C-alpha cells in the first residue's frame, strides 16, 4: 500500500519510522511518503496561505499549491490505481472508526492532505474529487491545530491492518471495536499482587468458562463506558 502525506510540517511524521510501522516501511509492506506542501508553492517565500474572503480570523490555505501537489501525487501512485483515495483530516468530516480503518486498509493508494490555519480553500475539495475519491475525516468531536496528529492516528490504525504488519494476526481479532464492543480486561503474573487477585475463572483452565466471562466483561464495559456503541 502507498500512502502520500502532504503537510507544511513534515517532521511531525518522524515518529512513523519507529516500531511496527517503521518495520513495515523498511520491509516494503507500507510505502509511506511525506511531502512538504511548500515544495508546490509558487513564490520565493513559499507562501501557502492568504487572508479569507468575507473577513474573519486567521488565514486560509491557498488552492494552487494544493492542486499542484494533488496533480503530481495522484499520477505517481501504484500503476494499477487509476483514482487514489484522497483524505483530508477535518473536524467537519465523517467520524473515523475501526470500520473506516478497515475500508482504507483495502485501498492501494491513499493521499492525505493536512490542513492548517482556518482550513483549506473549499475549491480544493471539489478539484480533488476530479482526481480521486475524496473523504473528509474527523478523529473526534474536538479541534486540533491541524490535520497532522489526526493523519498520524489514521495511518497507524490503517497501517496495522495491512497483512503482515502485526506479527500475530489473532491479536487484531480480539481487540476493542473489532466486534463492536470494548475489549475484555487482561491480566498477567503474579496471580496475587498488592492485595488484588486475578479473577479465578482465568486460572481455571476452563476455556469455555473463560470465553463466556470475557464476553460478559466486554458487554458490561461497553454498557458502562460506551453505551452509544450498543445502539449503533
Ligand atoms: N483537524 C483539526 N481538528 C481535527 C479533528 N478533530 N479531526 C481531524 N482533523 C482535524
């Protein structure tokens, strides 16, 4: 899978050289390329923003650097991909969920455009739709300073679903959100620790009873912490 990221802060993404995703990049499972939007700016000062029409606070990202970047990147992806998926992290987008991650993980070429300031000129989204499938995606109901942190979260959630990235594929199955519920609690040795003991059933060796207990725990936790998931 190829992911191109466009940002005015490419070094935000340095962390993605670490751990499982770093390894996936080194072994070629994930071709992740980070680009500086200013490379497509047209002037000596590499300007990418300007004042908003209609007035208001802050600056808006100019359309032309974005269009040039998207033109270049949309045509430089894997050969088999005609139209890439173009994602813009935005608090005004659809909610990013585990099923969104699964959807994105099945794509061959993703471009992520990270906005800053008060946002990107609206015409960029219309133009991008002529090059690929455009998705505005929000990490949650709060506002970040730009798309970079959201893009990193999405890359990690999507990247770990690429076959081979997580060593033991079974660990992908028994996780929060994979079956619409929160994960059951986990324990390790010692069995007794600071006056707290591991639930007896986990020491029983009775696999049926353990599976039943875990299922009940998942349901109970979800009811308490995320009742919204049960009505979805
Ligand atoms: N950019 C700013 N806030 C964001 C959010 N909540 N999700 C995705 N991108 C954002």
